[in-house]
C-alpha cells in the first residue's frame, strides 16, 4: 500500500545518515508513495528499480517546470532561476537543441584526451596532502579535482572556485528556510551576472575553450547560454565530489574490499561503477511533472503532479541487484541508474568516470595506510533534504 510521506521525510538527520533502511521499508510496501514535498503540491516518490528507471525515461513526465501547477510556475517565474533554461530543465525539441551544442565536447573520445591533465592535477593535489599525516579529504581532494577540471574545460578561471562553491551550494541546497531562500536569490543573481560578463568577454574575443564554442554557436539565446554554463559548472563538480567522497567512505568501511582493490587496481573501473550504485552521488533525480493523468505501478498520478525518482533506492533494489546492501567492487552485471536514464542521461558521465578512475587509482597507490580519522557516527551530510548525497567532511589519516 502506498504511504503518505510527510514533508519532513527527506529532511531528518537519521535519513541523511543512512537513507537505505527507510527506502527498504518503503519498497516492501510498494514502488510508489505519496510525498509532501514540495509543500502544497501533489507529489510522489518512486523507490524501486524497474519503475524508477522507466519513469526517468517517460516522456509523459516533463522536465519543464512550467508544466507544473500554476502557482509553482508563477513562483519559478518570480525568482527567475538561472538554472531553469538548460537541457536538464527542458523537453524535446528544446532539449535536443540545448544538448547538441555541448555534446561534442563530452564524447568519450574527447574526454579521454583530458587524461594526462586530470592525472597531473590529481598527483599535485595528493602531493600537497602527502606532506601531512592527516587530511580532510573533501577539501583537500574530492572538491578541488572536479572543480579544477571543469573550470579548465570551460575556460573559466579556477581562482574563482571558492565563489563557485558558495554559489552552487546555495543553489543545490533545498530552500526551506528564509535564509536559504535569501542565499539562493543572491547566488542566482551573482551567478547570472558572472556568466553574463563572461559571455560578453568571449563574444568579443573568442578563444578555443568550451565557453567560446557555446557562445559563438549561435544556437542559444543569452538566457540559455547563462543557464547552460551554470549547469555545466554545477553538475560538473557537485556530483563528482560525492563519487570520490562516498566511494572512499564505502571502501574505508569495508576493509576486505579495500584490500582486494589495492591488490587488483585493474578493477578500479568496476569499483567506480559499484560506488555509483552503492551510495549514489545524486540520491534523487531532479523532479519531473506529469503532463497527463497516468499510473505508475497501479498508483494514479494526476496531471501536474511532481514525481521524484530515488536513484539511491533503485540501486539497492534486491529485484535488480544481488545482495544490494553489500559493497562488491567486482559486481557484474551492474546496471545502475546513477547517471539517470533516457534523454537526460548524464552528459558528463565519461568525464565523471575518467575522474573517478584516476582519483581512486592514485589515492590507493599513494596512501597504502589510508583510514577513517573519526568515528563513523561523527560524519555528517552537507544538505538535509537535498537531492545530492554529499558528505560535509571526510577526515582521513594514513
Ligand atoms: C559522478 C558524477 C555524476 C553523477 C552521479 C551524475 C548524475 C547525473 C544524473 C542522475 C543526471 C540526470 C538527472 C535527471 O534525469 O533528473 C545527470 C544529468 C546531467 N549531468 Fe551529470 N552526473 C555526474 C557528473 C557530471 C559531470 C562531470 C558533468 C559535466 C559537465 C555532468 C553534466 C550533466 C548534464 C549537463 C546533465 C543534463 C543532461 C540532460 O538533461 O540531457 N554530470 N547527471
């Protein structure tokens, strides 16, 4: 039977600490449940693999929030979010046009060319860390690696990276409290201004960076340009940080798997896929809106309702994965949906995989004695209620 989950469901500290038992309980009751989030809306959450995967690719579920209830559309129009006019927030045909402009830069072949540079950045960050006996891994490694890489790829100065971190943090945290709403509005305005100025500069003097390629394509208006750049910057690092953070934590809590991987570094690519499944960096997909009355697993979803797909829950579904709560770095097959499914499948997946594989290979080789430097109960998660699963900090020693 579907449950009626309160608004607070995603926001409790116990849920952040370990959402998987709660998801297992729900899944036992059915694949789809009613959800009090966003407040005041008809909303549902899908917690199994089969229906979750299908919902991610269901064209009746729109990514354009203007298809939501009128009050929601007005709220969105009032705040004019910089993230509202990109591929992830669009349906075809706009989606195809917005994605095509950047897709050539993200093919596995193009991304493979970045390997030497990603290895070099990784080695430099680990060199800086190695001089000490302990470190906070998110600050020292998991955050800087992907942000430096995406800044270089876009052609954005990485000296601005601390500002990006603040802005993107404000945009990805749920805005339930007044100060969060205020932080978000400010970040929105500053990011819009930052990219507005950058677009002007590249238009006047194009270089061979990705920002110039996108700006001079002539396919996107200024609002879409700003939104696409903001999406690439934010999606380009908020997620990969969590792959490195959550994956390292999973290994440190499973010494047998850690030992195996040290002895078999050639299995790192499989281990990266397993980290993505086991503790998905994007815990829930961005929400979708039903464009017609429909049904998922026997539950009626009215037109205008929001649908959340829990990617984290799908990855722990025993109907799709043997012993899903066990970390198995040699898992085969591993058809996780950590990068989504369908037309919005993660554009950056080849880059995320490259970064993840290089990061874990180097980290394990360089720090043979790596261990957790706090009690597991002391770990905390960065945003309560967020769709991202982000550790606030990961103290390690060696
Ligand atoms: C481990 C790292 C990553 C994970 C787990 C991840 C996950 C995802 C997921 C689940 C989606 C689909 C969301 C939905 O359907 O609601 C997505 C879309 C997207 N991701 Fe990633 N991502 C990662 C890294 C990256 C990187 C490095 C980039 C680089 C710029 C990137 C760019 C994008 C873009 C542009 C989209 C939108 C695609 C579209 O709407 O067609 N991601 N990602």
